[in-house]
């Protein structure tokens, strides 16, 4: 452990892994903000903080369960030459849940039932369970990758902790922004559907490169940011004309 503190490569790995964890945690923050919005308003900040802390413990549990994680990739059964493992089942189930959750939330928005009436419709425990389970699904592949670099598990653990600290700081403003802008929330739900499809595809052994997904997400965020800027500029012009 002491050798890692004076190893330049370890510090470079730590910085790289922390940035990657933060970038890959964007979809997790989106899911967190949407699920926590079902809590009573006074419980939402606490729910987001506790949810992220529990998610951190879940990720560290996966990271340090190297032997168990290795068994997850072992063949469980075979159907017509299609090899199925626990990893495939977990990823597919998580993807299907995201598809259900995203579709359900979109339906609520389109039907006009997305207002204050939905706040308080979920129990605190149910929201925490959803956050932890989906976070573990999100982080499953990255932790499995870490199995191949077991010598750097302390570096990985530190990167996860640092990324979670950043997510704790960013979760509240992101959740507030998503909740105040319906078009952004619809875009966020679309991201969940996209990630859900990718997880189901991974479970079926059809890997979709994550770079494609994050490019699509980044491009959509850029377009939505321009739309918001145009809308604000239009509002300022209208206010000036009214004066």
C-alpha cells in the first residue's frame, strides 16, 4: 500500500479512474434524481444522500468480492449454443427494469400526472432499494473489469470513493435542475431507455460500445442546452418589449 503512494503510475491511474467513474456515474445521478422525486419533498435531499452512500458501499462490496465476481462470468447454462451466466441475467434484468421505469415515468409526464401529486407516492425504503440495485447493475461491468487488475484494488476503491464524493455534491443541483425543466427530464428519461437497451444487449452478448452511447448523450445535452439558452434569450426580449 505504501509503495502505491510513491508510485507515479498509481496516481495517474487514480486520476484516470476517478474521472471515468464520474463520467460513468452521470446516468446513475439521472436515475437517482428521478426515483427520489417520488419521495415527499422534505425527504428528497436526504434520500439522495443516503442512496448514494448505500450505493458506495455496494460498489465497494462488489470490488472486494473478487472471487465471487469471477464466478458471475462463469457459464450457468446453455441454450442452443448460447451461453448464459449470472452476469448476463443481472445485466438483462437491470436493463428491463430501466426500460420499464423510463417508460412509466414518460407515461406519467405525458398524461399530466407528473406534478406535485406524485411526490410522496413511494416509500423511503423502496426508493433506497431501487437506487442500490440499479447502481450495482450500472457498476457491474466496471467492477468485473477491475478483476483483471486486482493489484490496483486500493486505487480502484479510492477512485470510487472520490467519484461518489463528487456525485454527492452534484446530485442536489442536478436533481433540482431536472425537476424544474420538463424537457430536460424527458431527455433524462430517454437516456435511461438508452442505457436500458444497452444493458439488455450486453446480457444477450451484443455489446454496444459505451463511447457511442455517451456521444449520443453528450450531443443531446448540447442541443438541449442551446434550446434553453434560446428560450431564455426569447424571454428576456419579451420582457424588454413589455417594458
